[in-house]
């Protein structure tokens, strides 16, 4: 029998969701069976799968040791990494980081672990703010993602409460995300809101854009304004209203203004000769537009805005 004590980072979860992470080697079907047959208890009492765990609760598991998987990360691994991070802002709950183009945010299919999130874990471990051995179900996590070859601001949550709160604010559209990009041509209007439908092909990691709804598609909304034009190219600021896969890249290509360096939704052979080896896109500004009645742990961020200096955006020099 093992006992798992619920900490602050574990609290607030359903029992079954917690177990799926804390005892990842236990198949879901067996987990639900063991809850029903009282091989899994909370505070030595029978419990339901939807029970919301509280800090200080104890979960008793009368199951085989083989279901407890060894930790994927250990102190030796995190202690040996020299963190390479560009921190824009940090407090007790979150971090804002400038992810460089070419950096993976998470491990890829090839097993590459030299990722942004691994460097975040190492940084927090070495500061004494994260100990994988003491956590049952939580690891510091990113609240937003950026493509490998796109640079810009990403949000990392340092505790479970901050992760839940920030993800909910993002879901409600209360986090403004602004990008700078360089495109071929000039959009038909100096500023506009684009609406279309996006369908994702997960196997090919590509999306298609349609002006009308098609089966399997989701609506996308993108705002833009032209900042400058030079030599037949334009510099835009783009605000994401929805946040779908490759939304900016595919939607701007759809209206005839593909990003410079865009190789997935346009041909970039000539762009490469000009030095654009990947798409000219940078998540340069973020604003926390939290509702006035929001009273959660991140309320101190309401109205705050963070942006990157122009020298951090590699393609701006071509429009100066």
C-alpha cells in the first residue's frame, strides 16, 4: 500500500484526473475499477472518481508497485543543465520568456529533450522553486505555444493554481496576443478583421483555409494593421482573436500576402536567398485584459502589458 499526500499543486483536481498523472502506469480501466472496489481510497474512506481533492488529503492505493512509473525527470538531470532562458518577467506564479526561433517548446517525436520547457524546469529546480521528487501530479507548464520557427513571448506557470487560472483567462479571451510579421505584398486595407474557417490535418501537420464553413473546420478571426511597406513587402501587427494551429501563416497566405520565409503555405525559395530561412513572425506583445470582476490569484496582472524591444525581432531591420 502507498499513500499519496495531496499538496497545494495537487489540490483542486478530480481524483481520477490526479491519478492519471500521479500513477501514470495504471490503466484507466483498472483505476476506475479500483476506485469502485475500494482499493483506492481518500482519507481511508470510500470515494468517488469525481471527488475534488483538497490540500492535506491522503490517497491510499492498495495496488501493485509495478503501476508506479519511475520519474521522467530527476534532480541529477535538472541539476546538470545550464538553463538558457531569456526572462522578460517573473513573479511567484508565472514567467514570461522570449522563445527564440528554432527552439522547441516540448519534446518532439524524435525524442529531442533540449527544449524550452526542460530549461524552465532546470531553472526553477536550481532556484529551489521546483522539486520533481516532491510533486505527484504537477510540473511547471507553458500556457501558450509557439511554432518551432516562430519566436516570441510565451507564458509559463510555476504552480498548478496559476496554470489553471491563466489557461482559463486565455480560454475566455482575456489575454491579448500580438504578433509582428513581414508579408509579401500589401493587404487590401490598411487595417481589417479577417474571418474564415480552418480545417486541420493532424497527420500532415497542415491546415486549409476556407471562406465558408466546411466539415471539420473551426472559425478563425485575425485582426491586422499595416505598420510599414517597403519594396513590395509589408510589415504588419496582427492580433489573434482565436488561436488555431498555423492561423496567422495560413490566413495571410489565403488572402494573397504570405509571410516572408513561409515554406509551408507558400514557396520560399527566393526568400531564402534574401536571408529568410523561416517565417518572419514574432509574438512581440502580450496584454492581460482580465475582466473587472476577476478576483483570482493573478488579478495583479490586470491591465499590464509586456513587449519585446525591436532589436529582438530579427526581420525588422529590413523595414527601418
